[in-house]
C-alpha cells in the first residue's frame, strides 16, 4: 500500500493537491486487465476452450 500511503502524505502536506476518491485498494489504482488475462485469473478459458 505504499502508493496509497504516499498519496495520503502528499495530501496531508499539500491539501490543495487534487485527489481522486478511489477505494483504498491497490487494485483501484491500476489499469484494468485485458479480457484474456481476466479470464485466466477467474479460472475461465478464453474463447470457451477447456
């Protein structure tokens, strides 16, 4: 959670710094995964092939 802690500190020192209200989860700050990767992570197989 270093990135979240860093943003907390930046906003504490610079209250005028713009900050998005995102969930306090590291996944909220990362780009979304491609559909094929999401399928692999969920246990599904891309294209419906087992």
